[in-house]
């Protein structure tokens, strides 16, 4: 995949304080409101948090914004050291990453067209539905888990369509790809931000599926894993000082409690 933007920041310290030959690579995607590209610069509360972690830990960091598939691939391979904003409630990710404490609380929700009065109230409410989700991503993992768990609970199978982007899923919802009663799974905060950013009129939230958290993952294949603890310690310090809460508050986002590790219990509301 082609990197769509590359932004570098580095904090230089005397060698007697911290000896680091080159910056650790931190990769992310355009994922408003958490982080996005605006007027040629990366902005957003999660970007600010990651930058402040590096400052607090006295680590030289290089942050790059690119397409999610490429960012995640690089982090899995150890070509990048850190990836954010990453859904923490995915047990398999602990096999590949040292996960951070939770940074921000949010939720996955269903979105429907403006004229659709349907609301998600649990597995039964999905009868005869077709749904869409962006993937591969935490969004599609959650949607697939929902569909699988619904069948295990004894309900009829429903169709899930994976789309290449969140915006594409909204567009397909509007033109009726999922039928007149269709819905898409989207992070609620991201969905509302993208609808506004792209001036998409029509889709609306129709009920939460699960409460989730985002943080960062430090690749277990990175040659620089000794920095993981430094970054976690730095995160906890800026959480305790209220800096994370303040950064997120301006965007209407909710900070996670200090030093809360992710839970891998079933997060789907049924």
C-alpha cells in the first residue's frame, strides 16, 4: 500500500540522559476524530497522546499516517514498532503485540438510513437483516463475532458484507445495497466524524453493540521492545496528571480510567 502521509517528529536528548540510535516507528491511519490529516498535518487527541507519551518517556519517535492495512501489516511484521489507535478487546492481538492500558472509551454501533426506524436491541432484532462493516479491522472482527454468536444462540444466519472503507459502507447503505432494512457496523465516534467530514447526509446511529477501548500495540517482532515499558509508564504518568482526559475532552471523547488493561470477555450486547 502507498503511504498517504508521513509526518516525523523527534525529541533529541543528550546521550548521557538517553542513548537512542534512531526513532521508533509509530504507524497509524486516518481515523477521525482520534487522529486525522488536516491542512497537511496529523491532528487529533490520540496523536497528541502518543506524542506526549514519547516526550514523557524521552524517546525519539517517528509517526507515520498511512492506510490501515499497511500500518497493521508493518506492525505485525516488526517493520514498525508501534501501531495505534488499536482495538484492545481482541484476544488474538495479544499474540502479536504488547498491548497498552486503555486510553479512550468508545463503542461500536449500528447505523441505518434516516427513514429507517429500526433499533438494535439484541440478537432477535437482527432477524432478516443484512449488515455491512469495514474490514479487515476491529470493526469487521466485532461484526463477525456478532453474527457467529447470534447463530450459536440459535438464531437464523444473517449476511455480513465486508467493505473496503467506512465511507464506502455508508455509501452502500444509502444506495440500498443491504436492502431497505439494512445496517452497517461502525465505531460511533468515528462514524459521526466521517459523516461530517465527507458531508454525507442520511445515516444515523441505531443502537450500541459493544463498549470498547483503544490504545496502542507494541509489536512483539520489533527489535526495540525494551521501549514498551517506558511508553506504558509514560502513559500512566500523563493519565494521572489528567493530560489524557483533557486532550480527549475537547473532542467529546471519554478517557479510560488510569492504568486499565483491556478485558477479553465477550463484549457483544445480546
